C-alpha cells in the first residue's frame, strides 16, 4: 500500500494548478482566445506551471484511478476542488490521456492551443492517437501526453481490489463479532473495530472505486452486517467529498459502522421477519436508535465517550425537519455526521434486499427518489454530494444500453458534467448472449457529432436476470 | 503508512548480508533514539537537554542516509534487529522501544530519509503517547494511524485477518434466463414506446427508463452556494457540543414514563457521567444534568417512586463528603475552572451530607471569592437541610462543629439548642467559643445552664464570651453566680477585660439588685486602713453600674465622678455617658 507523498507545498501547488487549468478551460469555452479573461487565465496558469517546473525540474499531472498526482504527490479531493478536478479528469479521459508532462522551457503561447484541443470532442476510435497526432502538429513543444493505459496499470486495480476485498471481509467479520458479542452481553473488542474502520478510511482514500465495488456484494453475509459496513463506506466517501480530515473520516466511519447497533436489542424475530411489519413491530423497531445510543455507553475501549458516534446512532432516522424518530422534546438539530449516515443508510437500504422491506430498487432509482422525495427528509445537499460520488448510475447498476446490450456500471465518471455517462462492463450482446469476458466501455466516449457512442436507455433489476452484479465487478 | 505483516514472519531466515549493513551506525542511532525518547519523556518542549538529544538523533539519521536508502528493522519482544544483527536491546520493558512496538503487534519498522527534518518530533510524540496509553484504551497502531506519518512505515500482525474468507466472484448469469429476461424487457420497452407514441398515460410511468431531464446537472451538481453551505456545516459540526446533544437525547427519553427499565438505565448512565464530567472540568454540563434531574423529579408522572429514589441517589452520590472533597481538589488544582456563579449553580443541588466538607472548606479556604461562594452554598444547603446542620453540631471535627455552630446561629436555627448545649462542653476551646457565640445569636434559653458552666471555663476567651453572652441575653438567673464570682478572689486575679465582662454582665442581669455590691466595690473603703479595691476592680464596677440604669446606680457613679484615681474617674465618666 502506498500513501500520499510529497510535501505540503506541492500539494498546494497541485491544487492551484488544477484550478488554473479549470479556469483556462472555462474561459476558452466561453470566449475567443484574444479575450482578456482568457489571456488572464492563461497568464495565471503559465506563471504557476513555470514556478513548478523551476522548482521540481518538470511537472507531470497524472490521473490514476480516482486520483490526480502532481509528480509523486497525490492531490486530495475536497469540497473546494472536486468539481474542478472532475472537469479536467473528464477532459483527459475522453481523449484517453493518462498523464500530461510539462518540461522546462514551456512558453505561455503553448497553453491556448493545448487546452483548446482538450476541449474538442474526442475521436470515437483511438482517441489518444488522434489527440497525439494533432498535438504534434500544434505549436506545443514542451507539453507532452501519455495514454491512460500506460498510466493506470491493470495490476494496480487488481491490487486495490484485493485490498478492498480484504478490508471489506474483515470489516463484515468485525461487525458480525460485535453484534454477536452485544447480543450475549459480552465485552466488545473495540480495537478490532477501530482497526477495521481505519482500513475502510485508508481504502477509500487510496482507491474509492474498489471500496464502492465491494458494496455491491449483496449476499456476502447477513444484511445487518454488510449494511453496517456499506453505510460506513458510503459515509466515508461522502465525508471525503466534503473535505473532512482523515481523523474525522475515521470518526464518521466508526459512527456509521455502529449506526444500527441498537437493533441488537430488538427482538431478532422482528429484525428477521419476512414481509411487512405490524404497527406494534414497527413501534418496537423504531426503538433501535435510542437503544443504539444506550448500547454505546456500555462499550468501553474508547479514549473518550463516543458522543459523536452516539448521535449518529440516535439521529440517523431523524428527518431534516425533525420528524422521523425518535421524537424530540428538547431543541435539536441533527448533526452533519448523522445526516451523512442517514443518506448513506437510505441509499444502501434502498438498494438491498431486507427482511421487512420491499424489493430492492435499482441504485439510480433509489438516488432519484432520495433526491426528489422531500418526505424522505434527507439533507438535499448531502444527497447531491452522494450523487457526485456515486454518479447518476452508481457502480453495480444493471443497465440496458441503446445497443440493447446488458451492462453493469463499473466506474463513475469523474467529470461532474458527465455523471450520467459512467464506465460499464458489457456482459451480454444485444441478443442476450452472455459475453465470455465482460467488455469495458467508457460511456463518456462521443462521436464526432458530439453524441455518445453508447448510452443507457434503461436500468433494470438484476434479480430479474438472475444476475449477481458483483460477479462482474470483483473478478 | 500501514502494512500488514504476515504473522509468521520473523527475523530468522532472512537472507541479509549483515556485513554490508552499517550495523554499528544503526546501533548508535538506536542508542540515541532511546536517549531522545527518555528526554522527550522527562523534559518539556523548550528544554535544552531534550533539544540536544533530538538534534543528536537528527545527526545520526543524516549520517545514516549516506549508507542506506532507508532503514528497515525487525522488532522482537526485547530486541530490534537489522538483518540478523541486534541493534537494540533493553532489559527493562518499561522504557523499551522494542517492547513498545512489539506488544501492539508491530514487527517491522522503516525510517525514510526526511524523517529527521519533517517528522522526528511527531515520531517521538507518538512514542510518548503510546507509552502512556492505558490497556483498555487505544493502542500504538491507532496512535500511529492517527499520526499519518510519511517518513515512517510499519508492518504489524493483523489480527483481523484471522479466519476471514475473501469474497470471490460467482459464475455469472445463466444464459437462458438472461436471454428470456432481456427479451421480455425489450418487449416491455417496445410496448411503452408504442404507448408513448400514442400519448397514453402508462408510458410516463416507467421510472427506470432514462429521461433526459434526469441529467440536468443542477439536480446533482453542487453550485458555489451549496459548497459554502456545506463548508459552514462542517465548521459547525466540528465545533458542535456533542456531549450536550447526547444529554438532551438522554433526557428526552428519560422523560418518557412508558419505559421504566429504560429510565433506570439512563439514570445509571447519568450516575456514571457526572463524575466523568467533573473529572474533565465540565461543571456546567454536570449542573445541567442535576437541573434536569430535579425538573423531572418534580414533573408529575415522569418518575415513579423507584425512579425518584434512583434520581435522588445520584444527588446523594455527588453530595458525599468524598465527592465534595474531590470537587474541592479539582477547584484548587484548576481542573475545574468555573466562575462564582457557575460554581454556585452547581453547589445549590448538593444535599445535606455535603454540608460538613463544604463547611470545613469554607472555614479554611484562602481564596476570598471562593469562600464567599462556599458560604453562600452552605447556607443554601443548610436552609433546606436544617436537621443535617444540627447533626453537624455533634461532629467530631472541631472545625466543622464550630462552623456548624456559627452557621446555626447565623441562620437562627432554634432547634439547635440541645446540640449547642452539648457543644458548649466540647474539648476544643474554639468550638466552645463558637457555641457560646451561637447561643447568644440564637437567644437559646435552653443552653443557659451549659452556658453558666462556661463562666468557669479554663479558657479565658470562653469565660469572657460566656459573660458577654449572659449580658446580651439579659439572663437574670445568672446574677447570683456572677455575684459570687465578683466576691471571689478569682475575679481579682483575672485581667481587666474579663473583669469588665463579668461586671457588665452582672450589672445587666442583676439590675437594681446589683447596685449595692457594685457601689461598695467602687466607693467603699474597707478594713482598718480604709483601703479601696484595686483600680481595675473599681473601674469594672463602674462599668457594671453603668449597665443598671437606675437613679441609685447613677448616684453611686456620681459619687466617684471626681475620684483621685484617673482610671477609675475615666471609667465612671464613660459609664455615666452610657447611662445618660
């Protein structure tokens, strides 16, 4: 496992560089090159890059998986920059570019043609080769590009996936042990829980996609256990988008992992009841947030009383208008972390098969309902943040393409404007014949006329097809 | 940077060529690291000794990087190895670097160039923090994880990995089922398209069919206003008083009378939380808990008798002398920093058993503001717990008994008489004195007999106070005793203050009946030589006459108005002035 490297200076310079590129991109989208705004943006970009090249000898911006690197420093995404990062990542990936290198001697005049080329629609076939050819003809001598296939080695994904599998499986086991210990009144090994959440945070920070993939494992273990881990994963992902510090992500992930812990005090027959619950059973089930709060007081091994985690357990079914449950007698505003957990909980629960709940919805339909149904009482901004992380079609969505091929969404498009055009694994041909090996297709690819090469026309229920989407994602 | 080590891995069997490794230099580095570790432990940040060891360690690292690209060593229970060579060993586990890492599962550590410039302080801080951890709290791995170091890496035995099966992909879809389902879905879509073309309603009811309007980025892209709002939410979250929010939740649920067991559980939690708050100096939070408990105790139907008893038990617990002692200690140590009003707000909840320690503290505390707060608090508690205060009059501790007597007097607690009478016979003069003063304040006739005995108290100040007490009480039955004292030799041997006290008390309590005796002492010449009483006796008698306020007494004083003894003359005039 490698961690982010480089000093804080390069981290800061990297963020500024991406912002400057985004500024120049935006200006060139709107105005002709002679325009003052464009000129100003290009001057700013050039000055910044010139400084980096002088300091570091060269500047290479790479996109690896979900992350940007400036030389060896992984740039951190947060609320202030993820949109900027996403726009540039989208432009690069559209042309099949994995890295841009700027070497000593770069001139100010090279930027406008380079960025203009990035803004043009990518070629349908061999986009990188086309881009390279045009770049060779352009007056751009000190900016070079490398294809994404060279940058993102397949084994890195495999390693990340294996690490994610390990983290996921360990976390589920830890939750299983915790829940079991609580049911029989045994002391909980909190250290293992902490280690597990630290693993989730590290994995999300190093390779978010791999961890999201794990949440598609619907029958890996009992719902209660996998759901707790999934909610922890999605909460950490949302927290990361908000720019929370690593330690805060841990706090969030820990609370999310424990959010349903109160169910251990609810009659197992109610928790596991197939079909609908009676009013009395619902009333009983609605006690679990309070029971969770109380149970966490019994758990030792925390440096301090885990108040924040208690609030997440207690408030995750409270709506933003304070309806929901439990009901409040004193003034209260659910904490941000609780609202994050509520969003993550709603998403994972909606896409899962649960004993007392309806059939699962396709992930995109769940997101849409979370976004559009105010009765849900979810924080609309946090739902937006979740969608910006999961895309309109979250990983694991089973989709029918316009070609009538069946495909599983495997990766979110990092460009915020292209969240509805993810990367998919096509699993069957238009006649319904399963492909021997799933074919990876980037739905962001466009034809010269700007229309997409392929697009999703419908999402559907994997159960209808007897499909376990994770079979195509974790192999 | 964290990596999981294979639990089976150990230094043995490594194919290192020790002769190429700078073993001696690494040994020296670990010796210096051990010293820097101890210096970090013993001295504060600005101490030059600590600074010297840290600088020395930096030098060791710098020198090492000319020979190694990184330093990776294996950690044993007592020893650290570079390859197969031991580079560190500590007999004692207490300060052993090896054991510090080993006990929490770390088996290999790696230092990278740059640690000496960027993270040495962090690294030494981590070691210190890890050394101080209590077993049931965090471990070194958590501290290392939180420190997020970039120039230090470690491998550890991963306990989570035991018995975990990794998820594996299944065989994928069944061909026939997939074909059938896709065909059915195609047909369904075709029907819907057809319906849409014909403008039929059911066409719109296809939520899983993609609609272009779903891709309007404003629906899911955060605009700058959204981002500002979220940033401010994060700031709010980070400064949120989560403890108060949890307490509100607990009290919301405690207020629900429908679940008595849960109420008991919550009361149990609050009982544990209170000392926790106080130990962390959170006096206001503790006060709020007490305030809420009192409110719920008074709220009709909120608690049944058992819950009320449990709630009161919490207040009893916090009012024990031990708890109050801890509170005082925390105030003196500065663990609790509270304003006078905050402290007063807390103390008002304490029960009667808190009186004794608070009374004692209020007597001995040097800090005037604190003393005022404590005195106000004890008055408040005593006001609600009069019996408890009276009981303190029998307290063995003389300081408490005396303070209780004073307080009983201040508060005019009439029922304190019998206890006060016992207290008048206390072994400690200060206590007897306080009891005498209390008796005066209480005008407690029931203690008169006990008070009379104090006129012969071995302690002068008590005797004087007792005489003054009778004077203040105008207790005429004592006049006979005082008369006897005045006639005795004892009073002649007493100092002037005591004489004055006794004579004034006699004048006050005997009234007109006392003129003859006092006139005789002031004006009569006795014996063959016509010798007068001593100057002090005559002066005291004059003051005693001044207390009688009758024409006879005044006449007796006027006879001595021009006495040749200036001291007598002066006191006669004073008595006449007071009489007028």
